């Protein structure tokens, strides 16, 4: 028994000693086998693609992608001299429309992932920093590799500068830093701004001058402006400011606050030199920790411009709290950040409010600045958020605020996007304007337009090919039930297009003439019904390059091959809207605006607003009496009852006297008709007056209906002859 126990113990002990080694060996072997397979698939893919055997090339490409290869190994293969033309070939394969396009794109993505991983490899960066102090050739190779790592190299280089045990490396690191280039500026400025180490500040201030990139200017200028800084630091900062302003032909003497604001604007305007490289999926926002040094938070690359615009607006306001432009810019950036669907980064902190909270607190003046910028930039989501915030916190004077000779909210009434027009008109109507203003006539017209919305979609097809045009129109009618218009030229139907409640899809052949495609697109940009309409331009493959030149990056235009099936066009239109952060004007959205517009028209009529020309849209209110949406119908009845309108009073009477009208609705309409009669006197036709008297004189009529008919008749204040007859009639009965 004892021997058995000993043997078991020895076996168990052996398993603890040898099994990890066996497992490690197995892992190493598997890794080696995977590496060999990766190399084989890569070599075979390159070989067969270069000799034009695309079937075998495709097969090996799929094997490579599906094997989950090490991206760094694939990058090494792409850069290996044995495959000197490999990466160029990949790029060509990716850009061509042959059968290897998707596979080539997938492999390029792996290569770029490998490049990204290698750039961040801390051990590699650490080794290269040490190599700076080796031979001349070693130093050159190290600089090249650190430059490749870019901003990821900066934290480790800064840490080396802070380490008292590595002072012998200081000079070589200091010489290497400027060679990293402008990508080093963001982390270096953060380190200089927040660290307490004077020597490190001095080194970075000098390095920033050597790099010469304008993004460092506000930080350096802030040092110059602060008398509390060490004299030697101020001196170095001044020298670097002069170097940078001279290298970039910039004026000297600009305050750090204005320089921060300028940099914030540059980020918001997506200045090319500040943008995150296309091969990066993420961007780094840098911070300083006295113990750890430079630390980063990774954010989505597309959100970086907005986040940095906010950061530099904050810096500007710390330097000068009266910079209203920086407040508005911060709000604009936050609005744009949210409208693009991004979640707040972790560094915002727990409980950080949303953009709307800050906008409501900021008040109308800043919101007008946000709106003006959004209108100028054609940024409809930001404009919409600004107007909606104004609806909640702006009054009579502030809504019609004059900003640099413009009234942004009034300008929004003429904006091409109907949702912005509707929201702006609602915002102005809600304050019940007491003073006349330019474009006041547009408010009620837009409210009438909004009230008519029912979510029916309309499409327009412009194609000189009669048969192709009819085929497209027929297919689109299933989706665009409101109607589909077509012509060989937009100019020929422009009047009809203007009369449509909306245009939800515009299809244009690139073969249009009189005007041609360029002139047609120019026309659509000026026609507010279609300026922000999803537009599909149909082209042949050989015309694609010239057609792309004409479109010139218009984000609401999608160029498609002429073979695109009409049934797929609504999906393309939907994709265009999503890409522009716009909403399809669905039935629900249409109802929302129609009801809001009806209620505002009702309020304006009931309060007898003298500024807005309500009679201009009396036909819209009269049409709404036959609405199937009961809330809109009731609002129209109330509005017309308070409107000094002959047509309106007669329309109410026609509805009340119509026996097909529901009983409850007849009673309500008679009540409003009585109010109209008391306010404005008799505007009815003789036939309508006689019909009212007939009900009033009918002893068999419903008592409630007869009572209200009598009330209306009396409110008309007519001569007494008929009333005398009414009295005498009852005496005979």
C-alpha cells in the first residue's frame, strides 16, 4: 500500500514538473506550424495572382484569411524583399473589379492591422530607444523605427528623459524627438503643459520649436504669457514661438486664448494636417499622470476632431472666459459628436451631462452662433439640435437675435431641409411674435406645408431614355406611393417638383442634356425641395470617372451603374440618409410635425397674432377640416373659428350643416361658428343662413343641434324679420 502511494506521488510530482513543459512545447510547435502555413498561403496567393491564375489565388487567399494569421507576420511577409512587389500588387488587386478584389482587401486589412500592432509594440519601442545610443547606423535605424511608431513612441521617450539613471541618453533622445514629426506634438504638448519637471519642460519646449508645427503654438504662447514661469522656460518658449510663426508665416503676438480657439476651429473644420491617418481605426487622446507620465485614452478615429475641438475650446476659455466663439464652438462640437452616434469617452467622467443640457444652460446667444455655423456648414443634425434647444429656452427678443447682420433662426426658414424649416417655423410661432420681422410671411406658409405632411413619399426620375425612364418610374411607384414624376430634363418639370409636398428620391441619368448633369445638380442645390434629397446618378462603367468629377463629393449623391435595379434604389436612398445622419420622413415623423403645426396655427389664430399673415394659409386649415387625423381636424376647426376669414367661416358652416358630418363634430363646429359670428359678424352665404334658420325653426330637430343653430343664428346679428317668424311659428304650434 505504501509503495503504491509512493508511485502515485512520484507520478503526480512528475506531472507538475513535466506537463507545463510539454504544453509549452506543444504550443510552440502549433505556433510554428501556423507560421509555416501562413507563409505557404501567402506565397501561393502571390504566385498565382501574379501569373493570373485567379481561381487558385482566390483559394489560397481565403485559406490565409480564414487561418487567423498573425498580422505582424503577414506585414513582415509584405515587406520582405522576396516579395518586393507584393504590397503594390495587393493594392492593384484591391482597386480592380476582378474576382480577387474582396480577398485582396481582406489581406490588406490584415497587413495594416500588423502595421498598427508593430507600431504600438512597447518592447520594440523600448529597444529602439536604447539603440539610439549605439552606432551611427544603429541610431539611424532606431530613429526610422521610432518615427514609424509615431505618437506611441513618445510616452516611452519622455519616460526615458525623466529617468535619472538614463541621463547619458538624454542628448540622443532629445535629437531624435524632432525627427518623429508632427505626430509627436499632441503628446508632447500635454506633457509640457502638465508636468512639474522644469528640465523636461525645457527640453519639450525646444523640441516643439524644432518640429515647427503650428498646433504647439498656443501651449508655448501660454508659457510666454505666464510671468510665474521660470525665466529660462519663458526664453526657450519665446524662441520656439518665433521659429514656428516664421516657418508657417503666422503673425506673432497672438494671445494663447485666440490660438487655442483657432486650433479648436481647425479641428472642427477637419483640417487635413490634423486628421487621424486613414490606416488607424482609433485615435489617442493624451493625458498626464505625475506617476505614470503620458497616458492615453483610445477613441474612435472619426470622433477625434470633435473631441479635440472641445478640448481646445476649453483651453481657450480657461485663458479668456469671455470668448463667446469658444463656447459656441464647444457646443457645436459636442452636438456634432452626439449626432454621429458616439458614446461619451471614459475621460468625460461619470455623470457627465449630454450636449443638450449644456446648450439649454448656455442660452440663446450661443445657440444662435451654433445654428449659424451649422447652416453655413450645411450640417442639418447640428442645426436641428440647436433649434430644438432654442424652442425650450428662447423668448421673443432672443429668438430673432441679430448676429453679425444675420438672424440665424430666420435664415433657417429658407433652409433646404424640411425638418429644419418646420422646426424653425414652430420655434418662431411658439413665441407669438409681437414685432414685425423679415420673412415673417414664411412662418405660416411653412406651418401650412408641415400640416399637409402625411408621410407619403415622392420620387422624381430624370432620364432622356423614354423606355428606361418609364421602367424605373413603374418600379418605384410601389415604394413611393405619393407619386413618381418623370421627364427627360429637370427644367421641364421644375414647376411640378416645386408643388410636391416633398421629394424623397431623385434619380438622374448622367446622359441628361438641356441642362446637362453638372447644371442639373447645380439646379438641385438651389431648389430647396431637393437640395438634401437622396440622389442617385446612373452611369455606365466607362463614364464613372467623369461622373465622379462632376459630383465632387456631394454626400447626398450616390453614383451607381446604370444596371442598378429600380427595386434596390430605395435602399440606396436610405443609405444616403444614414451617411448624412438624416432621417427618412416617415409617416410617424410627418404626423408629428403636422400635428405640431396645426396646434401652432390654432394658437396663432386664437390669440389673433398680428405679425404673422394667417390668411395666407387659410386654405391649408380649410383642407384640414376633412382630415382623418382627428387632432389636426379639431385644431383646424378651432383655428378657423378664431380667424377673420370669409372662406373660413363658410367652411365651418358647410361642415356643420352637412348631415354626413358626425353628430359630435357638428356640435363642436357650430360652437366655433357661433364664436366666429360674434367676433367677425355674418360672413356666410344666404343659403347657409337659411339652412341655419331651417334647423332653428324645426321643432323635430335634435334639441342640442337646434339650440346651437339658434346660438349661431343669433350671433350673426341679422335683421329681426326671420326671428319674428320664428316666434310666430311657435305660437301656431
